[in-house]
């Protein structure tokens, strides 16, 4: 069984650009991507997370056996090219056909832009 310490940490959704920054090394994050290849015997996979970025995934939970389907992974970032997956959800093929990763990545970016705006930060602090 995987180390449960990840369960109490926030699972921030990040984009490939954010992953490449190195800022999230050692952190628990949520990634969405297409399972490019899977090696069940070695508990590993390659996840295409968009923006021409692929990440090596090592599973600390049951490995994903399918390919060419989208999956959402909760994982610890080892470095910008490798993550350790502690939990995952695989989307069925009919959802994969409809997935628009570019729109998803724009939405994640917008979320972070809004959070970084001074007006939003002031409103959030006043509400606490």
C-alpha cells in the first residue's frame, strides 16, 4: 500500500509549463493526460500531458493497464520528467474521444491567473 501522507496534502492541478518550472518537485499534484504507453510488469507508464510534454509515471498504487485513454493522476513530482502516482482515475474511451486538453490547460492557467490577481487576494483575505 502507498504511503498515506499524500492524503492530507492539497492536490493542485498543474500544466506542463508549471511542471517544467521545477517549482512542484516533491509536491503532490494532479495531472491529466493521455496514457501513451503502459508497462504493467514494471509498474510504469508514459503520460502525454499536452504541450508536447511526456512524463514517466512510476506507480505506488495499482498500475494502469490500458493505453490511449485519458487518466487523471494524483502524484508526487520527482522531477519535471518523472512522477510517482499514488492514485488514478482512467476515463473510458468514449470520454477520451471528446477530451479537449487544450481547453483544460487554458482553464487551469486561468485559475492560477485569477488567484494571483491582487483584487481576488484582497477579497479572499477579507472573507476569512
